[in-house]
C-alpha cells in the first residue's frame, strides 16, 4: 500500500468517528508531506531516516518552525 492512500483512509476514519480535532491536526501534516514530495505518491519503503531528515529540514526552511523540546 502507498503512503498517501493509507493516510487518506486514516483521515476518513477519523472523520467517520467524529474525531474532528485529531483530523484538523493531522490533515495539514499530511498536506505538508505531499507538498514536500511535489504530489507524487510514496511507498512506505521510501520513508526512511534520511527522508525524514530532509523533510525536517524542508519544514524548518519553508514553515519557519523549530524542533520541539
């Protein structure tokens, strides 16, 4: 299964259960990942430590965020 397909199923489940606060928090996170990969689909195998480090750097540079302590 591909990451964004699974993520959509997860979001749909949250919405169906009425977990709107969780949905509102997680949907933008998935959108930021989609922006990072320029809309292409991801396999779970592609999401490794180097990928996550690059994603973290992307978020810090484009979203003006910092690490949580």
